């Protein structure tokens, strides 16, 4: 059921109940007060009549005076009765009930208003009324454009270029981030951290492969600071990708020793060292160690897009398919591997054939080796960004044991 309709129905029911309860309670109190007042008046008149009879018996009142006082008392009784009848339908009572009704209505309305002001009404707004992915991208691009224009007016603001580059890299806009990093390192040529972040963005642009430009940037960072942690992790990843496990082990061991054990860097280094140990174990058992080549296939993936997903992909010029490999029952943290498939490789029938190899391992891709059991998922990103966005499509997770002859079929049909 639509959560927005459930939420609105709950509001209406609560408002009706609160209004009824308050009206009933206030009306009951008003009736009780009127009844008590009437009984009090009658009792007072009864006592006064008894006192008149007593005074007559004691000789304090003559018969004519007693009769006159009795007639006055009877007139007062009649007036009290008439006053009670008038009060029951008088304007003040109506005003009281009107005020009660107003209060009973305003109370839930005010509560709803306060919730809308300080609560989270967006949590129950259905997806269809939220900004579409294209609008979100447009808003983000506009923010980046404004920041870039401001930096053009202040081109020497190194911190500004750093923040803009990091923001773009975080949403997968690696090419634009690299241009910002170029401006940053031109202003801070001796900043090893800036060069390492630059290398990280370049590796993202090359789908995780630390070869060519990314490796050159890693060398720049390590030339300034041989103990820069991110640069060491990137170099170690390159060494794994070219199958130089001895060098990779030394690099990741050094990186792990340089960082706080509770940080993500330490976890990445630890996973990489486990990956290296797993690969060496495979060699010890007699399994050939995979080389960085198409022949080092760990699984063949047959991916197909549902008609709805294929139609959505055709409407987006930046759509891309991502293959994400994780350890079994691990849905968080760095994946073992992530592979991006360009839109032009998607056939007209929505079918894609992909080979997953050891060179696709991410930094710290422990377990991406023959014999490892992993879960593989394919996702259609309409924005072309690695982070999942509303409107993307994904496949069910497939569990597979990696091997040269392993084959997996994935259908991207879940929105």
C-alpha cells in the first residue's frame, strides 16, 4: 500500500478521534455543571421555605406575612426554572461548545503543522513525487558549476579546488575531478596528499586499473612522500594487477603499518594481504596463478536487461552497467571487484557478455581468486555513476565459486 495514503489516513483518524473525545468530555462537563447548579438552586429554595414555616410556627411571622413571603418564593422558583431552560440553549453555552470544537480541531491540526515543520514528511512521500534522477543530476551539476565559476574568480583558492575535486570524484565524475586536481597540484606541487587523491581519481576514471596515468601520479606522490598511505595502496593494487605478489605484499604491509588500525586504509591493506595469501595458497596447491590477461578469466557473465530496463537505458545518454563482486553475505564495505560496462557495449536486445578476471580486483580485493565463493550483482546506472541512485535497475545476487569455467546469468529487472 502507498505509504503516503497510509500516513494521511492515520492523520485523519487521529484527528477525528481526538475531536470526538474532547467534544464529548467538554459537553459532559458542561451538562454536569448545569445539573449541579440547578440542584443547588432548588435545594436553597427548599431550605428557605422550611425556614418560613418554622418562623410562622414560632410566631415570628403573621399569616399574612407568611403568605406574602411564600408567594415571593414561588415566583423565584418559577424564575429559576425559566432561567434554567433559557441557559440550556443560551448563546454562552453555544459559544462554549463552539470554542470546544475549535480547540478540538486546532489541536490535531497544530500537531500536524509542527510535524511538517520539524519532522520528516519526505520519508512517506512516494517515489513518484520525488525529483527524478535527471533532475537530481541537474541540481548537482548546477552546484558544481556555481562552485567552479566562483573558483575562476579566485583561481588561487587551493582549498576550494580540493573540495570541488573531492566532491566530483565522490559522485563518480572522475574526468571533471581530474581537471580540478590538475589545478590543485599546480597550486600545491609539493603536496603528496593532493597527488595521491589525483591518482585515485585517475584510477577511478580507468575503472580501477592503476596503469598509465594513474601510476604516473602515484609515482609523483611517493616521490614527495614515500610513506603516503593512499599512494602506497594504489601502488600495491598495481602490483597485484601485474601479478607481482612479492612487491605487493611489501607495499601493503608498509601501508598497514603507517595508518591507524581502525581506519578504512588499514582494512583495505589487510584485505589485500589476505588476497595475496589466497593467491599464493592456490599456487601451492598446484593451481596456476592467473596472469593479467583475458585468459585469467574467473567467471563468464551473461547479462540481459529486461524490456523496461532497456527502455530506460535508451532514454539516458550516460547509462552504464556496473558489475559488483562482494564476499558472500557482505553487502557493505569495499567490493572485491567493480567493473563498468560502457553503454555502447549493450546490444539492441539488451544482452551483454562480460569476462570477470583477476585484473578487475579493487584495492583490497581479498578473495577474488580461483576457488573463492562470491556473490555477483549487475546494476544499470541511469546516471552512469557507481553509486546507486533512485530509478536504477539491478539484478538478483548470484552466488558462484570462481573458476576459469564458471558461468553466471544475470537479469537486470529489479527497479
